[in-house]
């Protein structure tokens, strides 16, 4: 009886989690190197969308870990996108170079933040599965290990 109840509760939790997953919004933004990049370009991949700003110390602190994750997991189907908000255009290249980031940095992403439902703090990260569903929303900086733990089962 106890095992049946446990399975019932687990099923409810899983159904609830699946019901909460919503489609990630499509968007197109200019990248730091001048190219247009669309979310739909990465259909079938796990996508980590990280909203950050040049004046945000926690944002800058997590970028090397995100880049390491990008390098380690790109071949397995992970795509990381860094979306800048509330940043002076002249400061972005310098901060990106200092952090060693090699994943695409997309500019002027405030309208995209609104499409994701808005948020009250940065860094704000959304992890999107291969079906285009937002499966994790993370406020605040995280480590390589923390992100890896969330992403590994999705790859």
C-alpha cells in the first residue's frame, strides 16, 4: 500500500512538472559579431539561454563556467546563448573578451526577456530541452557542476 502511494505521488509530481513546462519563445537578435541568430536555429538541441549584463558581478563570475560547459558539451548537443540586457554596447566586447566566452553573445535582448515572462534579477538562465520546452528557470549565478547536473540528463 505504501509503495503504491509513493508511486502515485511520484506520478503526480512528474505530471505536474511536465504541465509546467512551456514552450520557449522564438526570437532573433544580432550577435556581437553582427550576425542574426534565431532561437529556431537550434531546434533539436538543448539550449541554455543566459541573460546577463556587463555591470553584474555574478553574471561575469559565472561566464567562464558557462563557457567551459559550452566547450565540454557542444558536441553532445548543447547550445549556450548569452543575451545582454541593460548594458552599454561599448562595454560588451571588453567583458566578453575578459571572460573568454566563445558561445554566441546576443545584443539588446530586453524584448526577449519580456517574451520569457520577465524576471526580477540577473543572471537569469533558462534551460530548454530538445523539444523546445523550458524545463529549468534559474535566478542567480551557478557553478559548472550545478549547470552540468541539470543539463546532462537532457542531452
